[in-house]
C-alpha cells in the first residue's frame, strides 16, 4: 500500500542518516588529537576491546528480542509498553550525556559512543511498539539504509562534509514529511485538532527543510551558483507564500478532511524551502546549515507528538534547540540577524565599496615564495589564519607540513579559527584535523586576538572578510560591527590569495593596503608546495 511504501522510504532515509552520520562523525573524531597524544591520530577502525563490547551488545540485543518474541506468544506475555519505556528512558539519558561529551574534543569520542549506544537502544525499543504488524519492511528499510549510509559515511571525502551534512538534513526532514503524509492518509481525515496541528507542523517544517537542504547541498557542491539568486519582489512573494502555507494549516485544523488543501500545503511547503535558500549565498551556508538542522529537529519533535513517541520528542527538541542556538551564535559573530541572512541576499552586489574610493589606486606589496623563508626564519611566533580558500585549494596538508617545519625550528605556531570561516560550523577544524593538526593549537577568535600583537608573522590562507579591519571603524561597510581576527596588529602579514578580488561581502579588504601586508598571489596549495620546497 501507499502507507507501507512511504514508511519504507522513511525508514531507509532515517537509517541512512544514522549509519552514515555516526560513521563520518567517527572518522572526523579519529582525526582530532592533542599535542600530547603523539604519533598518527588515525587508529584502527575498531580495537579489540571495542569489538568485544560491540559483540556483547549485539548478543544482548538479540537475546532481548528473542525473549520478547517468546514471551509474546506465552500465557503471560511481557507488556510491550513497559519494555518500550525502559529502552526510551535509557536512550534519552545517553543522548544527553553524548551531546555533553561532544562539546569537548577530549571527551568527544566517548560522547559519540554513548550517543551510538543510545540510538541502538532507541531502535531496539521501537521494535517493541504494539502497533507494529510485520517486521519485514522495517528490516528492508534498515538494511537498505545501512548500505547507503555506510557507503556515504566511509567514502565521502572530508572536503565534501558540508554538502553531506546538508543532504543529511534533507533525508531526515523527508522522513518526517513522509510519515506525516502517511499518518494523514491513515486517519482518513478523522483527526482531532491537536493531532492535526502536530501533523501540519511536521509536514510544513519537514517539507521546506527537505528542499531547502537540497538547495544548500547543490550550492556547496557547485551544482548551483554559489552567489545569491534574486528577483524583483522576492521577499514579498516568499512572505505571501509562507502566509498561504500557514493559512492552509489553520484551515486544516478546523476542516481536517480537506485532503486537496493538505496536499496543496505539502507542495507549497516544498516550494517555499526551494525559494527560501536560493537567495542565500554559499558563504552564508554555515548559518543556513545549522538553521536547517534546527528545522529538521523541530520536524522530528512534531513527528514524536504525532506518533506518541517520547524519544523522538526529546531528540528532536535537543536537535532543534542546539541548531537554533548555534545559528544565533554565528549570526552574532557576523553582526547580522537571522532575518538578514535569510532575506538579505548578502554578497549579491560585488561592486559595493567601503571607505575612500582611492583605495583601489593604492599600491599593494607583493612577495615571492623564495622570499618568505627569510621572514619565517626571523620569526619566533607565527599565526596561521585558514579560510575557505584553503578548503577550495585543499591546502590543509601543505599548511600542516609548513607548521611542522616551523615547529622543528623552534618557532611557535598557532591557528586562528573564525567561527564563520568555511561553509559549515567547524569546517576549518575538520580540515586541519584531517591534516593531523593537534586541536590544542587551534584558537578561537576570543582566545587568539590578544596574541596577534605579539606575533612576528601572520600567514593568511584563503581568509578574507574575517580579517578586514573596516569592520571595526567603517560605518558604511556591510561588515561594520562584525567580530574579526585582528591580524593587522602583527609585525608582518602574508596573504595567500589568487587575486585582489573582494570577499563574499563584496568589500575590498583594506588590510591588503597595509604597509605591513604582503600578497603572495597564486593557488594556495601550489604556492605552499613551492614554499616548502624552498624551506627544505
């Protein structure tokens, strides 16, 4: 039936997310190490102790399922509701502890293990649900989703993690949308007011998150233009469309049997998600991804109310709240509102200028790779500022090699990480971890800024707007008020950049005209390779 098909697709999407998400998270966390760890941070996929623990866990779960099936057919069967509540209470506690552990690199892997165990408990507990008629379609979805998710989690390169994250949000939201549609069909319009509100929110939030996340993934993958796509009356039409969607939800609350209105609402929600993301530039994707993560969590929480599933309400609330708070923190770091990110089409006009127009006529200092070693050898403190240009050039390994050479020469090296650098939260952290950079050499904005005045040299690799001093004093600049990395305080600055083109904000970086700043033009990876050859 149609309901069975929708359920199968939803289980497949969910399992793809779970398996792929945990695998790629495990890959990322294996790359994080501190200076005291020593050696290569890449470890075997499973140690003997962990393999034994997984085997014991699997045996215990199979034994529990066997006992349940056996007792179900006995004269005194186990109450499924009690078993379900038992599993859900444990998994809820494990999810919260796992999220707490993931807040620190030191305890992140332990936190992920707790979250994995909590997810296993939640899945097994759900198998005790009294409404399950047959397990064959559930098994099919779990198997298919595990294969797809496993392939994505093991083979997707680290440089493609942002678009994989956006795709993950799309799959999770699609599962929530399909479950909402199937529940509406199953009740055949005989829904109470409260249940219709929950289904309406589930389908609307899930639908717009599905298409919005697909658009974000397309922009990050380069399948769609990274620049904002705008047209006349865009914001007005989007607001009108959102009003129509919300009006449909309100109408269905009082007339739940109006099936045409329901499916029209689903279509409009999918369209709204598409139109919501196209005017947002690729450089705003860190905020968009975390916001879409919040939407996916809200859709999951609404689905929990529809299915009367407590664990989904809890996990959806955790996901939605954390994503929303992260979005607000990044908006604050850019000195912009979420409304401006979603509806401002920031970065659309490249010619926007700030400050005196004579800046374009001022000369800039340039430097060649064979001239850099002399500056490095005379330095005792070097700060490296990575940006999206490093990710595009895939220069993280060359950056790490340079830092290792400097460290062997007794030069102190730090990495300055801006919260919105890259295309997803933590993008620079992941890329540098892949290059085996110890996480205790990575400094966030508030911690690193006091060190710039003491630095002999700052090496900027593909970062632009986050280093523009105009954000501190030029009130005409769109960057004004944004917290930046105060690189201009260093004794000398070298910028690795392809050209003098402005950053995403469309504003020339006045740092490049600073007498202490030298431009090292070219592809970051090629330039660093030449520099390493000279140093060696």
